[in-house]
């Protein structure tokens, strides 16, 4: 993911924040065509990109920082969801993760999302701008949903799999059938993402968006009014 960031954003403009904390998410300032942006990118090289409690706190703080200083946000998404397990439960990872989702819903700066690979669960939902343009772009390698097919099938079709003469074969058949519907092109046809782009065009798309967003940024300066109590 760091290599991707270096290829997409202006050369020598990247300034990473908290690189040694919450390593499954990368937060940095950078420039696109000379304009400052905040980048939130999942790092699949750590915990498979899953969001643990440290990554959630890091992302929440960075989102608030960018929104306070009117810096547009770019999400580069490759997240399988929140971290699971007894340690994650004891650390209240879900609550801290939902604070991140809530913070993302409160921002008023322009936001653009590029789904690189995985985008699952509430952690994936937290990378979308539900109150603004909600501009979502996807690479052909993108995949999303409530749960990854591999884990979701075992839970959703448990009885059917257990009742089959060969449970493993039955599970594999169901996974293969559902994978046919996982194409980002089908989602684009339903207008759930705005475009499926050639990865080589990522910088061009982002530069166009950030350039067009400058007018909104200039007309929305000043203190930010926020309501509600975060989880």
C-alpha cells in the first residue's frame, strides 16, 4: 500500500502520521496536483488489513484532524473488517471501530473512496461519505459485502452444509456460486459504485476530483458544528 501511495500522489509530498502505531492503517498527508489531501489507507501487510483498536483510534483522530483544518480525505480501501477474537472483544475493538465510522459520517470535507481490494463489514462502511457526494471508485480487483464469502458461507449456510453428504464439497460449491456475483462490474451496473477504473488511471481520477472540490472547500471554511455522542 505504501508503494501505491508513492505512485498515486505527488512525488516527495507524503508525510505519514503515527507510522509506528496502529500499523494496519496508514494515515498521511500528501498532495494531488499541488492540493493538500489526507490519506487513509489500509495496510494488508499487518493483520491482513483488519482494524484493531489502535488502528481505529489512529483513524478517528486523523479524520477529525483533516475535517477541522478543511483537508479533503482520500480512502484507499483494503479492509476485511474489524479484528475479531477474545482479545479484540476484551479491548472493545467494535466500540472504538464504530467511533471511527461515526467520525467519518460527521465530516463535511470532500471525500473520495477507491476500493483497491477488500471492503467488508462496518470497517468498510466507515470509508464512505454518506452525507456528501459519496463518490466511490473501484479497481477490477475490488470485492465487498457484509462478510467475506469464505467466512460468510460457513455461517449463513451452516445447516445446509452440515446436512450434505460431503460438507466440504457443498461449502465449496456454494462459495463458487456466490463468487460469480462478487464482480465489481455488477455493482457498478446497479450504480452502487460510480465507476470501475483502470488502476493506471487512479491518479488522474483523484486529481480531477480534488481540483473540482476546491470551490466547496473555500466556501465552507470556519468552525465545524457537530452533534451527537460517539459510541
